[in-house]
C-alpha cells in the first residue's frame, strides 16, 4: 500500500517537471483579496473565460484568468482563504514576492467562454467570480465585437471588493449600448459600506428584477454564473423553471 508521504513525494516530483510561471507583479486590494500577474515560462494560449492551474508546495488549484488572450501577462484575482477555513494554496500565494515562481499546467481549460450564438450575455458573479467576465469583455472590446450586449451583475459583501469596477464602469460609459454594469452589496449597514449608495441585497435575489427591466428574449440570452456555489444554485432554481439558458463555472468551490 502506498503511503501518503510517498504520494506527496511523487506529486512534488511531477509538479517539478511542469513549466513555471514567474510572479511579475502583485497588488493587495483589500484585507483578503489580491491581484497577481504571472509571466509564463512557455507560451500559454487560452480563450477568454478559461482558467489556469498553478501550484506551489505540492498544492495545485485552478484560477479563472482575468487577462485577455492578447495580454502578455496572466492576470489572476485571488481571495486569500485562511488555513483555519481550509485555505491551502492561497496562503502560500499571499506570501509570494515578485520574482518567485509557481508551477503551471501547460494548457488552459474550461468551456466558460464567449457564447457567440446568443446576442445577450447576462454575467452574474460574486467577488473573484468576475474575473472571466473581465477577460471576455477585454477581448470583445479588442476584437470590436458587434451585435452583442453584455450585462454584468456583480455582488459582494463590501464595496471595496469590486476590484474591477473602474474598468467596467469605463466600458459601460464608453459603450452604453453594449455594456451594462450593476453592483450590489449584501451588507449595506457594514462600516466598510458607509458611503455606498447603490443597490443592496445578494446579487442572486436581484437577477430576475433586472432581467425583467432589460426585457431580454430568453431564446437569445445566456446567463453566465461564476462564484459562490450557493449563488449559482439559487439563480438556477429561480430561472431554470422559466426557461432561461445557463453556463456556469464553479471549479473553485474547494478553495478560491
């Protein structure tokens, strides 16, 4: 019978043979959220919306890519999960410095990509779940996509967790007929939200209201769901019986 130490040794040996990605830049954006930019050792082609699997210390996890395929660095939006709450890889990533490296699976994966057969794209995410939407929107802007509309709905507990709000608000302002951006906080009375004047409530409870407001045709609309599994399950329970189309990303449920 193979022992755990033997399995761990084999895993470390296998990870050591994988390509590396070097930390090119890091930015802490809140008490438990950070951005990390990686420079792959080998070419890393991917589609907007896909994810990369990285690792260190014998631990691997997948993360959605926030950067678009045309960008030189791989941009990740990561939540620091404390070890006492099950965090294994993120505490290690949190402590990493520019110039250090992680292992990198050589191929991107995931089918959570731009669904071009639909013309209306409702993108519902919680905190780090916005990352693949950022990638898709950046690439769509770069490609000059026409005839499609993007409705991004992002929920968080606190307003400082909307890390890409400036970028998404800019897109919405520059392309008002193409991009709509809605944010909502679930803890409006929290001290961190004292200046908040926008929508309140969990994002999953607002989706039906905004779908009705936007008058979107079900047969030409797809709802993308990425983030907290509870959010995903609730939105599906609300909308599936009504005939809406879905695509979801929930690989991260073990640990962000």
